[in-house]
């Protein structure tokens, strides 16, 4: 598997290239018991995805977010 290096205030961490998340999410996955017992209903997850995509589009139109970042967020959502 290929990895990229992500950085945050705690330093560097490896994240798989095929994942859309960054350092904080990777650390959470490695440090906390995340599984079926701690999962959210899919409707909530889909709702957050729609919200994030709408925010990315809006911030792009306001000139606060680049086209590249807006497109990447849209694809992840």
C-alpha cells in the first residue's frame, strides 16, 4: 500500500494514499476504538457530507476556497 505523509501539531503521520482524510482522523482511527458500536446512522453521515459539499461550493463562490480544494471536497462528499 502507498502512503503519504500528513502533518499536524503532533507531527507527521502516514495516511494511505486512497484515503481522503488527514492527520487528525488518522490519529483518531489509531487511538480510539471506532467500530460498529460507535458508528452514526448513515443518514447523519450523508447529511454531513451534503453540508460539507454545500459549504465548499459556497466558500468557493465567495472566493474563500480554491477551485481545486472545492472540487476535492465535493469528490470526497
